[in-house]
């Protein structure tokens, strides 16, 4: 059991789910759980609804923590275990347990219910554990916990009695750790000690602390971009931090810098972090009120008076595994009632995760969706596939899935409905603001936008209006000006919204991550004391103004512009253009000095510096242009000298250089002007001549555009159909492979040996039973002729004939018996059965073998036992009748009244002897019956076998004396102790002595000897009587078996004595065996019992030496006169 550990109190809540085999897993898990971790444990087990559960009582023995059945409204406490009551569902709300009666109308998923409530209630402090069980309950609940930044743990399938539940969680990627139960407890102990879990602050406080820390997330974003080709810089910072914290917790990392280093070192970890960022918990018909509004308000408006050729186009960005897409398609089909005729429906589902798209295309979901989808919808829109549900093809054909990034890729257009639920909540405010113009553009003028409960248009309300206040999550499109709708898409996945003219839009040809670019610009600017300046691209389009640029830039007349060539004052334009060109070529800062700029107090002298900048993702095609006033020694800008004043030589040189530069630039402009003029003249002539052609071409292009659009949609549909067909083919191939594997498994699991032969009777396949029984090697057998296997052991003429008849006439044969000596397994009786089979154009023969050897032996044994029973009944009648006849004769003598006293006493003695014989016979019968039925019991006491042997000899002496036999007894000087029942052991020795006396002639010798051998006591009874035949010796201790033939009843008896001996000795954990050289050679019976060596010195009267030496011989001579 886990010991107490010193930890800081944890806010974590652990949900544990189990089903079939769960008690075994829980019994292994609980002893290893930390008992003072501060965690609370909620346990859900699939229980019978009508039976009282003793689960809490059973589990309380496995842990020192308090274990009890949960109570509705109970506030959970740390270090407590709460067990679900029968016929309920258990969830958590405000850290209180909420119990509800189970709804039998839907498939119960109590583990999913608990896990989802933990994800909603405690988020990052939730830990879910799925143990052994059948079905798939708990898998989607674990995904919800992961989406809430919690931890998901699954029992490994090797240690699970039923692996379906753990396997379902692993298959959908909802397992952070896969461990045996004991290791799960150790993992929880490490988690409880981590500073994130043990922190007294909540997850939101930790997020704010981390957000305020000096953490360079740009490096993380760069690593993720290279690993997944996805830019996560648009995600909410809090979401990013919480996801990073989750991965740090999984790796037991406490430093963000250490984890970032791990990301750079391990590309696999970067992909796992991408997967964490992309976790999107969804379900069928989520938020049912939204689908009710679709059916009540949206579908009627979209379909009313709709032109026949106009398709219904719907887009679901961020669709995850496709449940939302299929739900919308099903809702529309339900509204239409019958399958649409002549109405084209296109539901586009997109996501940045390729894995999610593949899942969505397959349309295959776990059986737990039965708790989300009504039975009517399951029957109409799904088909059962083993333990899962698949969306029917009629629905899948309406849905088109593709990988798409809404922040990077062009949007779908001409949409009637755009469902953007559960996407915007992951994006920051600025990203949302930049995304809404895109969504506005994608919709038709009468289209609708559907958002989730936690989403709104916010600051972009000028693009959309709510349908009405009651349905504020459905929005219609507002008309806006084209200028307000302008947007550009940056290649690094950022939408830039600006009010640019059509001519200015094309100016920004290279775009990067602006946040990263501006941060780099800040570093450069700060190193130069932040002078006034602008950040521009290589086309001199301004992307950021820095400082007070009014003295150097001026807005021209006309529409707003970001072109520096239009904004710059004429006096600076040439110098800026030349400096930028030189900085581009040299990749070094360039400074232009001594430029004169008119101002209110005369001319001012300024310098211009152009600094090329680059980021880790872009070449140096971006420039910072600084405007640097020339400052006098007193720290003020120095006006230029008045006209006519004496000019210094440096100023003259500077002016000369400036003039030369201006002249060169002017000459270049003039040359370009004339060249452009000639080109324009030529182009004008060409334009005039082809104007008419363009008009007709334009009309043709318009027509072609419509045809191409239609063709593109047809190709898209065809492509999707082909994709679906490919999926179907893959599934068919998998089914064929599964069928083959199933057939192989059936063949291998058949308990009887089986051979598959081809038309030439060569072996194509053997099963495991055949190889195991006949000790053959499948690899060596395949391809060989049947008659050549194992040195021709199957080359049997009768079998050859039957197999050839089967090949010729297609007639099977059954129960052909073969008795054969097989080299590896000896003589066997086999029954053979054969059938012909046509398979994949091949003619095969199935040859099955049934080993009848043991059955035949058992049958022979049964016959022998029956014969012995018949003989026994005859003997029993004889043995019971003989004493009665003697007693009847003696009684007749006494009853006659004429006998004298001596005669009467003689008759009474006969009656006493016969009555004792009858009683002994009945006692044997009763004992054998009790032993056979297990009704006899023995007492376990310390017994000295010397005393047992002495008492037995005294009891049997009368019988031995009556036959004038010599009895010799050899007993050791020291006590021989065993653990047993003295009375029963005495019965054993008496039976052996009487048996020896019975089969030893008068005057014969009987010897009893007791010795100690190898910590065992051996008591031997030996005689020189008639001996035991070799064929009887193995069964001499069996019931009703006698060495004497049944026809010879001279010695009497029922054959029970030796059977009693064996059963009693076996009850004492001993053995007995018989030896005889043959008839008339005598017999020896040896009883071997475990000896208590240590007791020999402790028992009263025991000798000091506990080791038995040679026994002292005691001779007893019995002589009796038979007269």
C-alpha cells in the first residue's frame, strides 16, 4: 500500500472509469495511489442497476484513504475516494458531486459523463483514468479532459482483463500514458509533486503569471511551424501557455526554457504539442438549440424559392473529426424529409489537421455516439460496423473534406451557411478581428453565420447582425463598402485589414508575421534611441510608422496611401530611393547625409539612414528608414546657413555629391521615361487593334469561367467519390484480410488435428493440433506428399484407396478407423474424416483426425470396471451369506434345547466369530464408501508408528495364530513420529497383516519392519505366500481387485482391504506400493509416510538421538493348537 508522501496540497480531481474486469484492476491500482497527495478520486464502475453494490466496502480494504459511496450534493475532499452508486450517473459541479438516475432510453456512458464534467469544472486540474472494460465508454471523455489541458491515463491492454475500453481511448489518440495499474499509481504520485499541480494558484492565475514572464514564444512558434506547417502565433496566449504547461507536466519539466530546448531537440515532441493545440472536442448535434434554430428559421429561408441549379453551399471551418459537418447535413436532410431530387447539397468541412480530416472522411465513429444521436437518427443515417457506427454513404456523398487553414488559405465562396462554432474561441482578439472580413466575403448576400455559445462578432458588428435577440448566435450578412471589405493575406498566415485603394493593394508583395517583424524592428530602433522613421518593404510600402514623421512625410491628395514614394517630401524622395537600393544590394545600413528640408524657420539639415532587417523566416527585403535631424553642439536642430553666407568646403563637397546623385537619378528617370513612352506607344497601338478581340474574348472567358466552375465542382465531387471509393476498397481489403485471418484462426484453434491437401494430395496447410499431436514441423510438412510425411507413416493402403475415391467422385468419407504405430507417439487409434472443397479455383481436400486412443482405453477400463463390479456383487452376496448360514446353524442347535452346555458354548463362539466377521465386512464397506465420497476425515496428531505397529500386531494376532503362521516384527529403539490419525494408521497395518495372512499358507512367515529413510518412515509387511501375478500387480490397490481369481473363493473377502489402505495412506500425504516376483513368490507391501524428524527429541520417552539407526529385531512366535 502506498505510503504517505510529503506534498503540497493539490487541487487535482482524478476520475477513474472501469467496467468488466475493473475490480481486479482497481484492486491493483488503489494500493499504489498516494494517500496524502491532496487529490480527490471519483470512481465510476459499470454496475448492475438493480443490485446493491459492495464495491466501496471491497475497495476500502485496498487503501488507507477513506472510501465511500458518493452522495448527491457532497463536497469532495482531498485524499478521499468516492464510488458511484448503482443505477446513477455521477458528475461534478462546483466541486460537489451531482448524482442523477440513469436514463435507460439511451446507451449509458457514465464514464464519459464524469470525465466531461471534470473537464468543464476543473480543466487543467482534471486527470482521467480508463481501466479494464468492454465497449468504448471513457474514450471521448478523455479527449475532453485533454482539450481542457488535463491528463489522460489508460491501462495497458496486456494487464487488462478486457482491453476494449483502453484500446478505444488509444485508437482516438486520447491517452497521454499507457501503463499497468501499479505504475499508474506511481505516475500520479509524480504528478502530484509537480509544481504546476501542487501550486496553490488556479490555472488562470498560473496563465497570467506565465504570460507575464519573459518567455520567447516566437521560438516555440517557429519550431511548431517547421514540424507541422501551422502558425500558432494567432492563438490566444493563455491557451498557448496552458498547453505548454500540460506538456511540461507530462514530461515532469519545471522550466519553460528546458521544455523549449526539448522541443528543438525532439521533432516528435513538437508534433505532439501540435496535436495538443489542435485538440477540438466536438460531438454530434452539439448545442441542440442551434440545430433547432436551423430547422425552424434557416433551412426554410435558404430553400424557399431557390433556383433549381443553385446548390446549397455550407462551410464548417475547424471541423475536427467531422461530427459537426455530418450533423448539419443530417439536419438538412431531416428538414427535406425525402432524399433531395434535383437539389445539389455541398457541405464543406475543413481543418488544419490532416489526421482529423482522414477521420472525418472515413465517417467511422465509436459506439458511444449512441448517447449523442437518437435511435431514429442512428437507424436512418448510420450503419453498424462491428463495434462502431459509420455514416451512411448517402450522407457522406454530400460532405467534402479537405485540409484548409482559414488564416492562410483562400476562403470558400458563394456560401449559404457558414458554421464557425468552436473555432474563434481559440484565436486572439486581433486574429478574430482580421478573420471576420474573410467570413463576410465568403457568404452570399443572403447567407448566415452560425457561432457557438462562447463566441460573438464583438468589434466586427459592422459586418454581421444577429437574426434576432433570442437567436443571437445566428447572424445575417450586412452590406458594407468594398473598401471596408478589403483584406490581404500574408504568407506567414496573418490577415492584414487596411483601407487601400485598388492600385495600392498590389504593392505589398511580401508579407511576414508582423508581430515578429515589428519586434525585430523595435530592437533595431531602440539601439538607435528611437528616431522618427518608417518600416517599409522593398516596394517602399509603409507597414509601420515610428515616431513623429510629420516633418518628413505628407499625405497627398486623393485616396489614402501607404507608398513611401507618395508620402515622402520631394526633397527626400531621391535620397530615400537611392539609399534603399544601395542597402538592398549591400545588405548593410546606408546613410545619406546633409539633406536640406524647408521648414517654418528656414531650411533644416537632416540625414537619412536605411537599415535592412531580416527575421529567421524572411530574407533582408524589409527596411527601416530613419529621419535624423543634424543636431548642433547645443543639442538643437541646426538650420541651414542663409543664402550668400560663406560656405565651408565640406558643405560644397556635400552639395556637389548631392547634385551629382540627383543628376544621375534624373538621367535615369529620363531614360526610363523615353523607353516607357516608346513601349506605351507600341502597346497603345496593340491595344487599339485588339480591343474588339478582348471584348469577344471577355465574353468567351465569362462563359468558360462558368463552365470551368461547373466542371471544377463536378471534378471535386468526382474526386471525393473516388476518395470514398478508395476508402471503401481499403476497407474491403481489410475485411478480406480479416476474413483470411479469421479462417486461419479457426483452423488453428480447432482442437482436432487438420490437414489441407491439394489435388495431388500434397500438404498445403497443417493446424497447430496436428503438429502438436504428431510432433511435426508445419514448415517442413507443407508441400510434401501426404504419404511421405514422417517416414511414410500415413502410407496406409486403405487410406490411399479412400482418398483416391474422394478425389475421383467428390464423395466424402467419415470415421475411417486407423490403428497404427506412429514413431513419435506410439500406437494410436485414429478416426479420419475427409471433405472436398473448391476455393479460389483450387480443389482442396480437408482431412480431419480424431484421436480415439484415450476414449477406447477409457471404454476398455469401463468394461473391466463393470466386470469387476459384477464379480464384486457376486462376492458380496457370498461373503454376506456365509456368516449368516453359520449363525443360523448355531442358532438352530441352541434353539433345539437338546444341546449340552459345552455344545451351546461352542455354538455361541461360532456365532460370535461370524458376527465379528460380518461387522468387519460391513465396516470395510462403510469406510470405502466414505473415502470414495470424501466423507471420511482424519485427526492430525503426533503419532509414534512403533505403537501403531504393536497395536496392529496384537489385533491381527488371532487371525495369524489361527493359521499357525510365524510373525516377525523389527522396530527401531527410538520413536518414529508422524502427523496423523493413530486409529486409521492402525487400520492400515491390520489390513496389510490380514491380507498377508489370508494369502500365505499355514506355517508361512510374515515380517513387519519399520525404518526411517530420507525423512520418511517406511513400514514394510512381507510374506512368503502365493504372491501376485504380474498382470494384476498394477491394479492391486483398485476397488474390487484381488490377486485371487474370482472363481477361487477359498480365501473369501471383497477386495476392499488394499483399496482402504491406499486411500487412508494418501489422506496422510503418503504412498503405498506392492512388490512381487510372481505367483508363489511372496509379496511385499511398503507404506511410506512423512516423518517428523524434529519431534523425535522433544517427545516424551524419545531417545536423545533423533536419527534412526538400524532397527532392533523383535521376534514373536505364535503357536496355536487348532484342536
